[in-house]
């Protein structure tokens, strides 16, 4: 009996020998073939799965994260398996699929872990300042990698504007991409460092803050001014991160000019110069944003109103009058 390929017109015939040569030129496929001692016929029968594997692996090699996944199985990457002498295509979690373990990438100092349930899906997009912050967050998530530096953020605003929540959202999203995060509440960090001067823990903490891939500093300027911490701890940490292009995010109740004044122990030229050095490093590390209003959507609202609001927010097309009624607890279909 003739094989199907022999019965086809020439223009429809498949050059299996050439196809197999292409398979063997791929190091992963070649290694799979040799490890399993596969025959010519097995390769022909499994050609479709091998081609799919090679195409999808090529797509995966250019992927920047789950948000960029172009496969029909987001978060999963293909692998070849052999069953009963047939080549099968299976899928396993890719390196970006860290949904079950992303919080292990976050080291939180003096910050409750529960805040890291924040996600971009919950982000309040009402107001030009929040839209600008959201745009920068998406830009960072899409474009940052260790070969492509993107600046962090310095978010200032009065108490209750959601600065910590925004930083926590950002930390959570970056952790999902597999990066190591350190998130510190700065006033408590300062107190802890002051009490641990001269101990091994003091140097260990400073080393972590210097070298962690992405650092989040919450409520800088809320601490009691301390010259030693400012000049011998914070200054070197920021300088190291600036030179190594390690992203750093800040939140503060104070704008940068006011932060400089708050970091001065006394009103002298020397003190102002030292405080200015800190502020200049922060400027170099970040894009600055100011929040003037409290968030319109709280992450503590009850589930029913939250779900209604999410539907209204879909596609960032707000129906503001209806949104106000929902917020007041009056739903309208």
C-alpha cells in the first residue's frame, strides 16, 4: 500500500527529510530525539506537534510577562513528551506564571502582608493624577527588565490619598513577573536601624535595601530626622541603587521641596546641602506624582458595590453620575 504522501500531487507533497533536518537543527528538539532514541517514522507522525512546539517556544522566548503572552494557553509553556512511541505536546507553568507564589518574592518590613492583595484591576482611575500614575505603572510592567531600566515613582499627597495602596499594587504586579521586592515602612525602619547600630543585623538590612531588585519606601519624611541615618544609611543606599540602575519607589506626605526641609536637623547651610543630596538622588531615581484627592473607590467596599463599580469601569469608560449613586449604595440597572 502506498503512503498518503506518495498519492498527493507534487505541490502538496511534504519534504519530510528536509523537515526532520530542521527539527534536528533545534537544540531542544535534537536533544529530545536523541534522549528517547526516536525513529524516522516516529518523527514523521509527530511532525505537527514538533512544529507547534518550535513555534510556541519561539514566541515564549520573546515574551516579557503574562501581560504579553500570545499563546492560547496564557501562563503555560509547551514541552514534548513521548507516549507509546508517539510524540505528544504538553504544557507546564512558564517562568512568569507565579500566581501561587508571587508573594514569596516580596520581603515586607513593618508592613502588613494583607496589603499585597492589591491588583491593577482594583485601581481607581478617576482623576488625571491617578491616570498618569496608572500609565507609568503599565509602562514599567511592560518595559522593565534587567537590561532595560525604567524609573520608579515618588508619590506625594496628604494622608488617605491611597499612596501606600498604589505602591502595594505595583509591588504585587512586579512580584508576579518574578522579581524580588523589598517593601519598607520608612519611619519604623529608621527606628529599627537606630536600635540595631553595631549589630550584624544592621549591615544585613542595609545590604538588602541596597541590592534588592525593586525597592519600595513607604512614608519617607514621616520619620524623626536623624543625621546618621540620612547621611550614612539612606544616602549610600540611594547612591548604590542609582549607580546600579535599580528601580526605587517612594511615597510621602511631603513634596520633595518640603521633604528636603524635613530632613534638616537644623537650619544651616551644611544641613541643607546634605538634605538636598538625598532629594537629588530621589529625583534621579523617580518620576514625581502628586495626589490631591482621596480615592473615589475604596478597596474596603462591600462586594456587591465593588462588582457593580468594576462593570462600570470596564474599558475605563466611566459613567460618573451612576458611579456616584452606586457609591452611595443606590444601584441602578
